[in-house]
């Protein structure tokens, strides 16, 4: 790229990619291989000893994956990234790098239901404890911090409620206690919000959602902001102490501002193994090329639908930050002036049964557990994605019994509204 400071759309198309040096192919090839030939024994030893960068085995790295990682790191403003098999895999590797048995982290209670389950149940098997706080009250994060706390975790735009979070306020709490702030930016995408600019240290995505954008491939990614001092406190030994499997290499001292991404790769992905497939990396790369166009259309359509629903007599409430009378509108305008995104919730006056009936009556919308597709999607969280939670947890997560979540797609907005109207007429 000729520009020293390329724009977002240019980065979405070009970052990390060059014509293939062997064939001249302009599109990034799918390097569908398990392993890579070494030049000689010294080359192999240098790669295995972290003395030289290069490909060893596709469980650890792959050239198609490398372009994806560089592109998302550029879009988020990070120093490096690691792509993996899913968003859940990304979260697992992040906490595997930070935590020891008996440690804890503080997480927002306004999270995707799958994350709440992973943190509250699966992570207990590793001896990791989660403590829940409220993003509307940043001081609630501070009250849970003790000498075994290793991180703070939030979403930039909470799922399913569609609430924008005051990242900077929570980042201030994290800095005060010398803790890394980890932000799941899946719902917003870097087109709407770049958490590293507001105090985050690590950014995560489910690539399955808006970055891929077409509902055809699974993936997750970890973006290293390069901003956190992993050696200062002695609380992060995987980064600050010599690693016996790499001849005593100290990762933070050796790799500096991209040491966290390296640690997740060579200490987590290497041994736990949730690798992204080269084909999925290729599909997600293709999706990212249209990210700015899609996010604009998603936001425009969603705003029009939210305004329409707000006037409907069978709708009790609409929570969409893009509405001027929303209590979340000011925060949305501060963090995401380009739009409020695709996903929001509303409640039907008939409650739980009305919500389930409404979903069953839709025809254009697809009823499935995903967001960020080109197609409009719908789900009733209390009976599906958040069904494993207690009623109190459901309400706290923004997934109460009357809640319907919409992920507004790229169809003509008149057709989206027509489908909503015919389904509501049957409730």
C-alpha cells in the first residue's frame, strides 16, 4: 500500500496480503497443508526454539491464517493477533495464558450466554473463578478485585441487549489495579468501536459473526494491544518467567509489545490445539473485505426497524442504542458515531409465550443461534441461548422472558419490516 496511513476500507481489503510470490495469485491462497519443509536442520532448530519466525505445523500457524491475523490486528490497531477455531477457543487461550489454579477474574454480567456458561462452569475445571460485575456501575468491578485477580473482561457492545459499554471507565479501574482489560468486540466490530483506543489491552472476536459476515465459517481471534507490562507485577509467570520448553526464553523480554500474542500461540494453541482451518481463514478474509459496507447497511436497517417496532401496539419496549431517546444513546454516540450496529432486543407485551410465538411466525428471518449474518436472524434467548441460566441471571444478562433478539441483515428494509408485521399480527 502506498499510503502511510491507509483508511479502514483500504486495510479491510489489503492489510497483510500480497500477491503469492510463487504463482502471482492476487487473492490469498488457501494453504491446505498440515506441515512445511525445513531448509535444513539448523532452520528447523531455529523455528522450534523461537529464534526465527516461520511455519512449522498448521496446528500452530499457517500462511492463510497469518494474513487474517495481520489484517484484523491492523483493523483493531493492535501489534499482533492469533486466529483460532472459535470465539470460545480465543477466550480459553487468553485465560490459559493469564491464569493459574486458584486465580480469579472479574467479568461483566452483561455477556453472551455462552460466555457466562464457559466462565461460570467450564473454567471451574481449571480452578479459575469468575466474579460478576455490572458495566453500568464500574465501581462494582473494583470491589471484586483481590491479590489473585488476573484480568477484567467486558464486551464493547453487550450481547444480547445491544448496550454500548463505557470502556474507558472500566479501563481506569483496570489501570488502577495493574490488570489487563480484555474486551470482546464481536458485536461492534472494529468498524464501529476500536477498544484499544479506549484503554483495552487485549481484544477478542468471534470471527464467525460480523468479521466473516456470511454465516459460513467458524473462527475466533485474539488481538494483542501491546500496551500492558506483563513483567511489572510478577503475576503473569507464563510471560515474565523463563520457559523451560523454550530453553529458558522469557517471552515478554524477548518479544516485547507482541509477547501476549506469542504466548497464546506457543504455550496455548501449540498444546491445547484449537486451530482454525485454512479454508475458514480464507472465507473470513473474504468477508472482511466488505466489512465497512456491511456494517453501514446493518446499522441503517436496524435503526429503521427499531423505530418501526417502537410504534407497534404489541411491543412493550425496544432497546436499541441508536434511538435518540435510548438511555444508552449518549455512550453509543461517544464510542460508535458511525452507527449502533445490527443487534438489538425488544419485548412483547405478551411475555414468554408471545415471544416464542412471534419467532415461530417469521418467514424471512432465520431462527438460529447466530448474529452478524447477511441474513436477518431472530432468537428468543430465554428459551435458547440463555436457557441454561437462572431466571435472575437471564434478566441480569438482558435476556428476560419477554426478550426477543434481532440481528438485522442486509435485505431491503421494507421486506424486513413486512415480515415482522405479519408475524406480529399473529401474536
